[in-house]
């Protein structure tokens, strides 16, 4: 297949140990572990880790989009972050002692032996596969740039069914290859025996949001559908709660749909709230972002409450996981942990007061010359009181933080057991959740945008197309 597997001496010695059922606490069955894309697993890895094997392709991933604009002439901002960077590496899923990934090089899904990296099978499609397959009940489900979603058998790669969302199959040339006008770039999410995905490319063409039967691939039956939506460009991993689907759009705001019907419920945020990163907490707080139209360093935004209001924004934030009420966030060269409920509540109060202050200040400016002095004094008093309340609330914020440590691994973050693993340029690192202390690091080739923990090992995906398995000696 134009690729090779390198296995270290250490890896050859410990293959049986890695494959042992006793070493496996949890699979990694879909992108970022689960349908909330939490990046959290109960798998506890034993440090230190060493390289067991490495998959080396013949080329680096060919991303769907070449990258961000060089500069924003309207806002005068340079060095923009990409808002459509959902496929920089070959992300993996792990189940049944196997590693699965989609390739944007050879238009295929590959299956590797998790213990030694040996390629077990390859199934080819008619376009790039940009997100990893989802494992469910012995089968794999994945979307492709050819406009289809596939179901294949986990043990063999045999195609069980294929479903094309668009009725006409129209294709156009992109980057030297034919691509459907309705590529599936959301991945395929499986929940309650249904497969959810969207097929979309151009905002002036329709988008298809689908719920298929996982066994047959049909859209006929209760809770199954193919809905047509206008003026949207679904791209980046789809997320789900028990009742809602969350879709990113890259340069546009994220959208929320009803699981049961595929009907649009709402959009989140306002102009500029782009990006393809999404995370959903267990109590349905939605975190979204990375890219932003008018902020060069990007940001992450928290939405919550009955109306999914914007609660707080973290400028410069690049990676995050949330578990048991604790937020682990990388921003501006620092990895930090803080109490989510206390911090978000304080920030929400501060944001509300600051918005009120701006409103009252504007009202004061607009007062006519005939306004009485008491009217001005009343607004001044409101502004002064609110400013004092903001200062008092801001003084409480530091108590929400548990620890803060410098980190040069900003690209991605996962939580395995009680250890945080972070990916950086040419390296990965591990941090204790209790203190933030860095307890391990290892070099890798390329930028480590993808991490997964399963089978007693850490799997690292880099922008050179490499997949590295790191395991205990």
C-alpha cells in the first residue's frame, strides 16, 4: 500500500502483553472516544511509555482545505488560524485489538493489528476518508468524499452496505481528484442503532442530514430520515447528546438539530464564531471553536443553559477536556485546571454585568440635552455599582483554579485514567491531573494533532501521516 510498519525491539518483546485482555480497560471506538467527543477514557496507562511500532505512509495527509487566509484585510489581522482544520492527521479508532483509520492519500480505510502494527486489511473507496470510522456491534461506519457512508465488517473490511446521500451523484475536480458535490466530511456517528451524518460542500447547494438504520443502511423506519437543508456547509466531526445533533460549519456558526427528526433547532453564536472543534459535556454544555474570523490566535467558546447562550470565551485556547466538573485547558502556553461550575458561573455573571454597563453607558451618551441631572446620576450610579460588582467577582476567579503549568504541547489533549496526554510539535507529554506536574515525554516525528488511548497503549497521529504506538515496557 506504499507504507511500512517499523517495530522496535521493545515492541517485539511485549506484543503478547499489549494484546492481553487484562491490559485493556476501554476501547476508543470513535473519534475522540465517544459521541460527545470528550477525549476521556478510563484506560490507565503505565508510564513510562516506549515506542512499540510506527506506521509510516508514503505521503503526508492531503487535507480538504489548504489552510487559513494569509490575513484579514477588513480587521487588519495576520497569521489567522484555520477554521476548517478537521483532517490534519490520520485519526484512529481502536476496537477488537485493532487500529482503524481513514486515509486522504489512498482513498481507503486501513486496519492494523494494535499489538504489532501489522496491516490486516484495506478497503478502498472512491474518495478521501477524512475522519476515522466509528465502531459499533462488530462493524465500522465512515463517510467519504465520494458522497457515501459505508458500513464494513470489522474483522475483514467486507462492505455490508453503502449509502449515497445525494440522488444525482454529481462530482467536481478538487485538488486533482474528483469529489462529490456532497462529500461526507462530518464522519459517521452511531447511536441507538442509527447512523447520523451530513453531506455538504457549498452553501448555495443543499445539505443532506441523514439518519440510517445501522444494520441495513435504509432511511425507512421510525427515527430514520434524509432531511434537506439550505444555506449551510456541514464539516468537521458531528456530535450528539441523547436528543440533539451538533454540526460545525467551518467559517460559519455551529448548528443544532433534533436527533429524532433532523429538523434544525438553532444556530449558536454570531458572525465570526467559526471552527470545527466541538466538545459536549455530560450535562450538555457545548464547547466550540478554535478558528474565529476576527481573532488571529483563535478561541474556544462555552454555550449552555436552556437557550444555549454564550457563557464564556477563552481567547488563545487550543485544546480542552472536561471531566468530573474539572476543565483542563491549554491556552497561551499554559496548561491549567479549574472548577468548571464555579468559574463559568462567575464569568457568566461578569459578562452579564459588563453588557449592562455598556448598555447604560450608551444610554447616557444618547440622553438629550434636556435630560435632567437626576437621570444622569441614576445611570452613573448603576454603572458605578455594576463596575464594583464586576471587580468583586473578578477577585473570586483565582480561587477556581487548581493548578497552572507551562506547556509546549498545545495541539491536542486527552485524559486517560488520571493522566493528561498532550500533543505538540515533535513531542507528546503526560501530566498528573492532581498537580499538573509533567511526568513523562517522548519525541515523535511531526506535529501530534491526534491522540488515543486503548489496549494499554498511547496512539499518536502526526501531520506526516505517521501513527505511533507507545506502550509500557
